[in-house]
C-alpha cells in the first residue's frame, strides 16, 4: 500500500514549458550531452517543429535574423546522430532546414523563412530523452504536409528497461498483517523474484529501485527509474483495508480526475494524508497553473500505455488467484505520477486478510506472483517496446 504524495522530478521543466521568443532566448534543459535524431514538421493550427534528442542538452538558444528572414536554433553540446541533408519546402513559411555542426561546441539548426515569425517553444519529456517543440506562430499553408526526417536506424539497439519498485522500506513498513507481516518485506521479496525472472528475458534489463530494507522517497524512486532510462515502472505493494474479508489482486494506473472506485479513493486519501509525515511535496499544493503545466507535458500518452501494461499484468494475475476488481483501476497514487514513464501499481493481495497474508508469506506464492507479473510485462513490451530497442526491432522484422 503506497504511502506518499507526488513529487515529480520534472518540476524543473514546468517553468520552462511555455515561453515567447523575443529577439533571443535561452532555454535551459537538463544537463548532459545529446544527439539529435531528427525533426518533424507538423501542421496543426500553426506550423510546428519537433526536434527529438536522445537526452537533454545543457541549453537551447533561439534567435531571429532578418534580410533574409531566418530562425536559428543552437543546441550547445549536441551533435547529429548521422548526417542529415538540407530539407527544402516548395511552399509555406519555411523555405528549408539546414544543419551546421560546430565541432563539439554546439549544433546549429537554421530555418530559412519566407516571412518573419513570432515563435514560442515548450520542452516535453519523452521516452529516451526530450523533445523541443517550436511553434512558429503562423497558420499552416494549405499545401503544407507532415514531413519527417529521422536517423533512427543509426541508433544502436538497446534493451527495454523495467524499473521494479518494491513499495515502502526502512522506516516506512507499509501495512502490517494480523500475523505482524510487514508489507515492506513482502514487496521486496516479490520484487527480487521478478527481477531474477526478467533478467533472463532477452531484450529486457530490469532495475531494482531498492534491493534492501531502506527508505527511498518518491523523488529518488522517480530519479532512479529515469536515470536508468526506464520504459516501464512497476510498483509492487500489498493491499490493506478495514474490511478484513477483502481479497484479491489489483492493478492501478494514475487517474488525474480521482479514483475509479470507493476502495481506490480510500487508498488514495489515506496514502496522501500519510505522505506529509515524510516531508514529500503534494502536487495538489502547487499553484494551479504550474500543476496543469506539469500534468499536460506528457501525461496523456503515458497514461494510455500504463493502462495497456496494467491490463496485460492483471490478465496474468487472474490465473494466480482471485482479483479484487476485474479491470484496471485508477487512483491518484503518488508513485504513478511520472509523466514520461508508463507506470503501474500492483496490489499483490490483501495483507489485512489473514488467509492472503499467509499466502504472501509463502515463497511458492511469491514466485507465482512474480511469474504472472513477468508474463504481463513481457506481453506488453512485445507490443509496445519503444523504437530503438531490440524488442521493437524484432517486432518490425515480424511485420507486426
């Protein structure tokens, strides 16, 4: 049972999410070298450019030039993943897009324009890096179509990364069963078994958020997952509720609008109230516009993927024993609020139920749980592993 309120490490991004270019601007991003794998020119209401980087560069500097009109985007510390040709457009505000590599100092992207523009930008976290979105502030031309230039085939393939979060730990025991079983011990035991199983799966690298009886706060849990480039975050818990007859496994994903059932609402409230004891910061306590900015960065697509992963895992858990609800539930659990990593929370069983507490103490049952979660995770990744992974490459070869 989770017991803390949300901290998002993307808080740094919130103040950078929207700004207006006035002559020249500097866009701070998270530190680290970056490779540019391509861009997309998209006509929505306005003409938009998406620049995808495998990680975040230190800064991005945008400025306009006149006679002729140009928009210059400098990416200090960034390089092209591979040589990309100049792209030309027969109509619309952009004449061409060209690149210039200035050694290891910076990568310059120049947009040759047919008119002056009043651009704005936002920075969006994405799996494997960040996206710099530039809105040129002009309406799209009727003949302008979606154009894409990518160098993804040059990227070395990698394993899909699964972050396994054993709930609670250290000073935070979690729920306590009638036989004094501690939730933190059960979650760590199941997490370790899941780790061993996923480690043997080709194309998957598991990462344990904690591997001992230590307390890890939410900020650090999210940071550990993000530092390892996690493609899926799996948080393991053991449910507890006042009704001792309650039983069965549950799978949750994030709900921004509140819990989807009375039990989910009770859990979310109790956990969020407990969070203040550990000094974490509640997302709800942030200023309204900042909260909405954070949540709008990348949450929608991530939530959709989370629901898919949750359904796959819940389907396998049904083969192990009873499930508390037949479908994936949603609640405002703190540990699920990473906007860029699909995340699920698994309540393995009710530790408050004497019979289920006994099962949770059993090595055999722990292994069955780990096996079911493994099968669900593998099924999800076989279908949804991101581009650049061995699993995604295998999926393309199979034509699915």
